[in-house]
């Protein structure tokens, strides 16, 4: 993921990185290359402008230009700003102190929402030891309920479904009652998607939120659609409160524009990333680790965590 962007940014900073002394012209030249790399990666234009201005201002400070290793200092500044751009300190879900933690999943058709529900269920089981239920409230898309039953079963979650004839709001409320009776640790509510953000979609989401009072509302977006994913997130942010983003198909996104733009544009962080087709290809999104990966510094912590999980 982010291969193209990573390569371009490392090239742009390569000359600066190796210099023992930097001038303002050196920094300006590097920032021009960084700006081009970000624009080619399909990062939002306003985000690029703000990012490069912030890096340049810090890089031209006397503590950098006069330091013993200014090139490494500039690299660190870029890493810090990338981390901030993608959300700063990574955050987790809000968990209920009593009863099931309710997580409402929203998104357009084709974003990978139903599969993300199964992956999130597996994550909650593996990482938090929760017994998970999933409410099948996508009653409009053909075979959506059947798909969720299959994915949920593979994830080891209980799927609460009443077919496609009942109102999704009623199904969500019924599923929550069932989850409470069954003493589930979490309930994921898979809502209906549309082809675009419309009034009916928002009305239904608002009603489900009112009935089940979710602890977390997550918006699922497809990283492969680039700035379209950011535009969708921005539209949702304008009309519906959501807490964070689940970015799907991040493994297929060589450019990275959506991941780098969504927090700055919507104010909402990426909480999870789907990085493959298997149920286990799902992880918490750590902006600092992603910034290190983009700049070619590796991601040692994620590697260690995966190794520990495999060893266990």
C-alpha cells in the first residue's frame, strides 16, 4: 500500500536527508517535490497546501537549519506532520461499561461494509475477547442478508436477521434486545447502503441511531476510490454524526490520497484499515506507524504484534 507515494516522498527527501547543511533554497526545492508527490497521490489540494506550508515553516526554524543534522530533522518534521495529518495519536472504540457495546456501520453500496462487519467482529473477539452479534439491517440490497449470515458465521459471530420484509429500524431494535438477552459483549449493526448519499439513507440512519443508541458510529469507505471516498465522508459528516472511518481495500491503494485526506477534510480519524480479503486482514489504524512506513522507516511495532499473535 502507498507504494507510489512512499517512493516519491523518499526521492523528494533523499537529497535533503543526506546534507550536512541546509539552506532555505534546499528546503523550498524539497517542498516543491513533496507537493508534487502528494498531488500525484490524489491528496486533497487544500490539504497539500496546508501540509507543505506547515512543514516548511518548521523546517526553516533556526533550531533545524543550525542543527548538526538538519536533513534528519526535516525528515522527522515530515513524519510528525504526516502523523498529525492522518489523525495524530491513534484512538480505539468506546466500550460500554454494562451491556453490549453497540457499533453502527454506515456506508455506500460497494464500500465493503458487510465484509467489514465480519472483520470487525473477528477483531473484537480476538483483541477484546467479546462475544459478538451482528444485526442484519441491510434489507434492500439483493442477497445482503445471506452474505452477512455467511461472513458472520465465518467470523464466529451470531447474526440476528429477520429476512428482508421487516423495517430495518425494527430489526435493529429487536437485535439489540436479543443481544442483551444473550449477554453479548458487542452488537454490530449493518445498515443499508445506497449508491449515493441521499435523504432516505440519512433518515433511516438517524432513526436506527435513535433506537439503538450506539456507542460508536463508523463510516466505511473504499480507499480505492481516492477523493471520491473523501467526498462521501465529507457528505456524511455534514448530515450525520459519525465517530471514525473504516477504510477498506487499503492494500490495493498504491497512491494513498484518501487515507491522507479524510481526517483533515472531515475531522474524523481512520480507526480501522482493511488490508486484504481474509477476515484477519483487518487492523487498528496507527497514523504514526503509517507515517514511518510511508517514509521508508519500516513499521516495527505492527510487525512485532503480528509475530506475537502468530506465535500465540
